[in-house]
C-alpha cells in the first residue's frame, strides 16, 4: 500500500529521496482526546516498498490540547527515517506497513507490529 501523493513533501536522506505526509485533518481519536498524536507516513519516492508510519510524541494541533503546539519539521522527519532504518525498516522492499512510536526522542516498534 502506498500513501497518496497529493500533499506530500519530498526529503533527501542519505542519498535517497522519500515522500512524507502528515494528515491535515485530525482523526476522531486525535481531535477528541488530549493524547491525539501526530502520525507521519513515509515511503520511498521512486521505488515501491513498505510504508513507514510514525506515531510521534507531538500532539496534533486540531486535538483537544492544553499545552503549546509542537510541530514536526523536515529535519525531524529525516531523523525519523534514519532511526526507522536502524530498527529494520526496508523502504525499497515490499511488505507490511512498518509502524513505530516515538517516546521522548526514542523510537520503538509500535505495539502489535511484527
């Protein structure tokens, strides 16, 4: 499965081009609860393979939040891509979506992910 191309941004990481996307509209869970985190979807720009989904530790701006909004910047996405490849994400190899969570700048495979 691939991410939709509309609204994506390109980023160059270690000589490879990726596209990434943050859903603009919050999901119901992200908007209705105080712990709705930003999700980032990433895939290789030119070769089909598995999609990376990162559940960040930053709250979605359209959510029910009482703290200042934190943004996800391109440099953050580049670091997320590097960390995910170290955890075993193979962006050029077909397969299941690679889901990870970020907690206090530390990345781990998401619960229920292989």
